[in-house]
C-alpha cells in the first residue's frame, strides 16, 4: 500500500514554514523522509521508528503518530535550498522494502 | 568514507536488448536495494539484496534480475528491454541490523533510455 502524501505542492517565500504529511492505511514500522532535487538522487533526511526513535539531520523536525499511521515533516524558516521534491518511504516490518509516496514538491522563492 | 556509486550514469538501448547496471555500496553497508523511478513519480522498489541473497522483491517481472557480490556491490540486469523500462534506476545501500529498519543512502542513479 503506497503511502499518501499531502499536499502535492507547496509554494513558499524564504522564511515561511511548511508541513508535509504522509499517511498510511496500514500499520507502519518506520517512516523515512528524503528530499530530491531535479536530476539528482534522493537525499536522506530522517527516519522515524515505531516506539519513538528518530535519526536524522539536526535542522529537520518530524513527528510519527503511530495511532493515526501518519508522519509529518516540519520545514521552518525555509531557505532557497529547501526547494525540491520530498518523499516519504514507509515499511510495515523491520528491514523490509520501502514503499514511497508520490512526493510533495516544495518551491521556495526569495 | 565513500558514498554509494553507480555506473554508468546514462545509457541508451533499443527494445529487446539487455542491460547491466552496477552499484557500489557505501563502506560498511551489507544491504543494497534497487529502485526504478519514472519521471514525476516516487522510487518503486525492485528488489533488495542482503549478504548476497535476494531479500524481498517488488512487483517487477522476472526479466529484472540481480546479484550481490562478496564485497556487497551489486548488479541489476534487465532482459528484453521495453519502452516502459525507460527510467532512473537508483540503488540504495544500508547497514542492516537484525530486527531494525535502517537509513538507506542513494547513489546518483543511472538514467536508462529505451528507444
């Protein structure tokens, strides 16, 4: 089951905030967040695990609501470099394949 | 520490041909996953290799096959290429710990065009 990301696209000015959501109809084991710029590989941002463990970049903030099977990525005081497509990848058992959402495109302008 | 590398970066083939893509995993990683990413879509899981054994497969036909070598590098082979196989092929390596989900680090990808 592919996770559903919302919104599909976000347009921001520098300094504004955004929240990107990722939800699943199936119980999640972990949620992984990536950012991909045009023509480049996805870059790892954060992993959130069932039970509350998180690993990722210090400047990135995210949450994982196990009851709602939903994760949110919080982008605060956005910078031009935040532009790109954000993907969440989910798995339902430890160490199994990641299933990615369709992505959320973020555009930050000055 | 060397990151994930892939070769070649670009490839053009014709329908019916066969192709081999290569991936070198990040130092210390024993798991490689392959993904296909069509334009404007998220990566789609093809298969994963852990310590030279296939450890899960997505919804791809048998003409997509792979290998992992003792140094944990990996190959993706696609036979009888079809136009729809045109995509960015990504490999991602991770250091698998028993009973855990691990961060996956992606290589730069191979852009395959099938004419």
